[in-house]
């Protein structure tokens, strides 16, 4: 499940080209103040709202494209001045100057990316199509500028003699490696080819996202006979009726989530409807219609392999992982492959229990993927006497948020969160909060967008409207986006336990961003390697079941009574239930990602379905009843979300988070002192220093995999 916002490839390239982040405060408007269009386009000047929050009440859909285009123009002029500076290169006139550049581009692009992910429409999608190749070209114009690179290279060569701080030296190394990875050392002919590859790739990733959103919306299953919904609770049925009405249809609309299995399958008694829902999920964007993504995927594989070859790597996975903590694809593969035997063995044992239930009920069929959750829920009830519908009564969204997520953060870090209603939002569902530190100072502004809608892509993620910037003294303005089912009017938003952990997870990303305390914005907050970025978020999930936290939020939505201790114990015992399935489906998707991106340049890209089948067989994870969490045709992480050859990172980060939680348990658990240490040594440092070294200093040793395997019940 996608739990961290990843900027679309083109925007990500543009924003990381020189680390552009908001570099002006509300008292110092940027140079766009003199533009005639300023009054009509609020993005052209720094926001006058508190902490430069976006003025969504004034921004029109048509404002983003011209603001971003003007931002690119201004940014290139700023970069040109840095590159052509007649003075010898210094950290201040080159590296730091690059950090200060591009305020308009950053401001407009961050808001634009948020909207195209969370609340898009045809106008924004059309702008994406136009801007994607332009932003890719903008990034190339910077990274492939020989004069600019010469200055960076000179500083890189002298970095040990310049008297730099650890953060400054890290930034110089980061900049040099970034430019080299972007092709700065290539010949002019190879640079020209790389520009073409980048432009096409950015267009294709944008197209993939648009097609997948359309396919996901079109794939929703319409039910016209209410009897077929037998098993669903009344709240879910009411929400399905509301979704149908919103779509202008009669009946009940079962909307698709981004993953292969759909949550309704756990309760639907109608096997044919479960199979219909699974088929709609697995076949979206692969039906040969206008939303088919298969040709896009095949071309992306070719482009990425060729790009890696140009840059001196055997395949795209080698290129992508070279600057991650894993370092090499083989390391990531070993991490995954070493877990496959235990995961699949556990999944087969789980399937045997499911089949036993089917047989005992005279089902007369072999249980498959469409049956898994329905019968697994019955196994869970039998083994743990745990009813998911009963559990949901104790997980009301607002209480989980305030008395769970915010409470845990207060206990650990001393922060307090207070809702505010004066800042404009981009959709009525969005809520806004102030975040204060223990001393009363403001740390951040936090937006929450909780509910699924047709204009929002699937998954859950975190992002910034404004990032922490020590140069400009800006505090972060952060948002979390979820895809919970919106209840019918007057009904409560009740969550599953998995959805509870998602809320904790995404706020873990927010904590990583809001605690950032770096000088330079391009290495602040969550601007860290992908196999580290998921560490704080997954670590924060662990507090969801912590007794003191759980008891504070797990209360009946009607009576306010705490969850009975016997039921709470069942929830805790059941945490390892179905982990064979969960681990296997994740490993299958991760291995598919690596298999695609380990194809060398020049390879004829195979048929999508055939390749998937071969890859899963190769890695001994081809269980028919356990399909990958994402099939290639709707695997947005790797084709449209920036996780190419990086989906393994969730598992790598999970090793860190369980190892870190083990340290907490050894040192007293949920204490303010433990939170202080974790905040200072992990959450606040961004990428201002070597992260493996930072973790060792926090933990006292390298991370071990044993706590993870024990938690998942695989050891």
C-alpha cells in the first residue's frame, strides 16, 4: 500500500535539480511581484497566509501551469547566474545559492502535485501532460550544464579542505553525485539522447497515472440486487449507495482500492460477486481499452534500461539502488529471497486452514484468491474469536486520530495538535491542524484528507506544501492523504485495524517532516534514501497496539466505553494472523518490480502476463491463491509513483523499524526521554549525514532482522 507521497517523475526531477524549496517568507515577496498577472494568479507570489500555506480559495485550476512555466524561467535565470559567476566557486556562491534558487517553481509545483494526486480533474490532467516533458527538460538543462557542474566538481574535489560542517560536506557530496547520476559526465551526444529518454519517460509516467485513475474508477463494480451484498455491514452498504448516486447510477457501487484484494471480499457471502470484484481489480488497465497501460509499461522498461546503460550501469535496478542504503540489487534481492521460504510456507498453511473451512461447509471448490479474506475471517473468528465488524465499532476515525495518533506523539515527543478552521482547503473533507512543540513554539501546520473520491488516486501518502528550510526559516506545512470509505451522511467513519495502522503510518512520515532541523532544504525532512524514508513511518505504526495508546483510543463509537480487555487481547494476539499471505503478496510485488528493472538494455520486452508468470516462478513465489499485492498493469509505485526498483524499500525499512522498536522496549518503551533520543538522532537529521552511521549511533549496532521475523510470526 502506498503510504508516502512520491512526486511524479517530472516534478521530482525539477524540484531536486537544485534543491529548490520555498526561500522567501511572507514579508519578502519574490521577484514575481512585478508581474502583471500577479493579482490573477496567487501562485506567482509568496502566500500571505500563516506559514505560507497555499491560498486554495483563490487558486484556479488554470493557475498552475503558467505559474510553473514562469517558475522554470526564473529558476533557469537564477541557475545561469550561479554558473556564470566570474568569482571562483565557493560553498556560498554555488551550493548554497542553488539551495536558495527556485522559490516560485517549488511553491507552484508542490501545490500542483498535491492536487493532481488528491483532487485531479481534466484541466489538471491536461496541464500534467504539457508540463511533464517541460519539467524533465528543465531538470536536464540544470544537471547537464557543464559550467555549473564544473563549479560543483571543483568544490567536491576540495571538500575536505574547505572547513565545511558535516551537513555542508554531505550536501556537496550529494550535489556532485546527483549531477553525475543525471549524466553530467556524459558526452554531448549521450547527453542529447538522455534528454530525449527523460522527456519521454516523464510523459509516460504521467500518462500511466492518468490511465490508472480512469481505469480504477471505471472498474468499480455496480450491484443492482441488494441481496448480493449480504455480509456487508449497513455502513458499508450505505456508502456504496452514496457512491452509486454520486456516479449517477442506480444501485450500489463497490469502488476499487489500489491493491489487488478489495476490503469487501472479507465480508461478501456471494462468491460470484467476490470473483467479479477480484477480476475487476486484477484486470483494470489491462483490458485493451483506452485505459490499457501495458504498452506504456513495456516502453518504460526499455527507456529505463537504456538510461541505465548510458550512465554505466548493467540495468536500471543497479542504477536506482546505487544511491540507496542497500547499494546493489543483489542486496535487495537477498533480503526478499531469504524471506520467501518462510512466507510461502506460512501462506500454504493458512490456505490449508481456509480449505478446511470450505470443505466443512460443503463448498465443493478449491479456495482461491477471491475466497481468501472471506474464509480467513472465519478462521480468525474460530481461532481468536475475533469479529472484524465488532472490532470496527471501537475504531472511530476522529477518536483514533486525536486519542491515538496525536496522543502517542504527545507522550513520546511532547507535541500538541490543535485543529484550526481559518485556512482554506482544496476539498471540504480536508482538515487543518497546528502542531506545537513542548515549549509552545509552532512546529508545523498539518492537513488531513481522509476519504476516497473519484478525483483521488489510490493509496495513502504524505507530502509538503512547504518544507522545513533553515536558510529561509520556514516551518513545514505537511499533509497526509488517505483513502478511507466515506460514510453516508450521519454515519460514523469506522476503521479496520489495518486502516488504523495506516493512520499511524502516515503520521510517522509527518513526524519525520515536521521534526526536521536542517539548514539546507534539499536534505531536510523526508528527503532521504527510499529504504530509509519508510523507517519512521513504519516505526510509528508500532504504537497503535501499545497498551497505553490502544487503551486511550479503542473506545466504542456510541458509548465511549473502552474496548473490553478480552477483545483487546484478541486483537493483539491476532496481529500475526494471515501474515503468510500479507508477506507473500508484498514479496511477490517487490520481486516483480526488481525483475522488470533488472532487464538489460536491448532486451525485447516480453508480454506483461507471461513475464509476470515467469518471474514469480523464478523466485518460487507463484502461489495461485496469493496474487501479488499489485500486478504490473496497476503497479503505480513503480510506473507512476517514483518507486521504480524501490518497492523492496518497505521491507528494508521494516527491518530498521522493528529493530528500533526493540531498543525502545529494552529502554522503557513509551517515554519522553526515548522519544527525545529518537527525535534527535533519527527524525530531525534529514539526510544531513550518513544515515547508516546515524542509525548505529542511535542503536549501538547495525540492525538485525530477527525482531521483524518474530513480529510477523515467521520465526
